């Protein structure tokens, strides 16, 4: 596996590779956002910094969307507040 950012940093496994069906948890996605932000702080080139910050934003937005879908799914499934009768 090739290191990214040229500094010998390799992606670290996060334990379980996601939830059923290969979907990651919101916490896992947010940890990727934190990694991107950390790498952006260390980036020497402005375009690298911008790309990494955009990636961090995308991971965060994806985590937010996954949480929202999870809440909607639990409501539809009858386990959330909207599904209780």
C-alpha cells in the first residue's frame, strides 16, 4: 500500500469495517473527517490543504446524513417517536 501525503502515513484500520452491508457508522465517518483536518493542518501546499478540508467537510456531511437517515428509518420502523401509537 502506498502512503498518502508522501509522509509515510498509512490509513489505519478502524476495527470493524462498518455496519451491516458495508455502511460505516457516523462516528467512523467523523473520525475520517478529523484525520483529513489534521492532515490539512500539516499540508504545505494550499491546494492540498483545500482538498483535505473539502474531504473533511464531505465526511462530516455524510455522517450527518447517515444519522438523519437512521432516525427516519427508526421512526418508520415503529421504534422512534413517530412510530409509537
